[in-house]
C-alpha cells in the first residue's frame, strides 16, 4: 500500500502585471503546499495510516467577468 498519495488541487489565477503576478503565484504556491495525515480506524483500533501531499495546480483564468 502506498504511504503517500499526491493530490493536485486546481487554483485559478489571472494577473495583469506579469512580473509581480508571477512572484505572487510562486509565493502562493509555497504557501498552499500541505501534508495531511489520515488514519483509518475500525471500532477504535488503528487499521492503517497514510499521508496526502496536497499540491496546487495553477490554471489560467476563465475570462468570465463576474459583473455581467
């Protein structure tokens, strides 16, 4: 059984200033990486445990204007 499962979460980004936006995306990427421990229990007894490595996956903005 694998002990670590990698989970990729989509995060939508859209920036107007290219250099500042890329720095902000890099900072946000580092802040959103998480490692979560999950344990499986059956009637109070430990059955198994594993870890989720949560990594953001950046996608470009959809271009939909919310003010419409």
